[in-house]
C-alpha cells in the first residue's frame, strides 16, 4: 500500500526526495500521513481536492481488498 501511494505522489511532484509517508495504526484502521514540499501541496491536493480524493479512493479500495480500513491524511509542516 505504502509503495503504491509513494509511486502515485512522486509522479505528481517535482521534488521526489521530499515525499514522506508515515504509517500509523489506530484501533482497527491504518492511517497514512503524507508530507510533501509546501510549494507542491497544491499539486497533490488538486483543484477542489479532486486529486486528493482520488488518492483516498484508491487507498480505501486497496484496503477493502485486504479487509482493512484505510485513511489518508495530507500533512503540512
């Protein structure tokens, strides 16, 4: 899951080195916290949050395939 998210996000930004994904577990769900360069956060979120929502949809569908609840958060520094 983490590799798939990293691949998607790295293809959206210019500074691939600054992409970090942290995984945390809370009760019965996995939470992925995604950090990118502040200037490129808009590229990851997209207009009206459409790209971010698409990333969340992909993560949730992959999680459902493994019978897991998944949440994706985009974090500012």
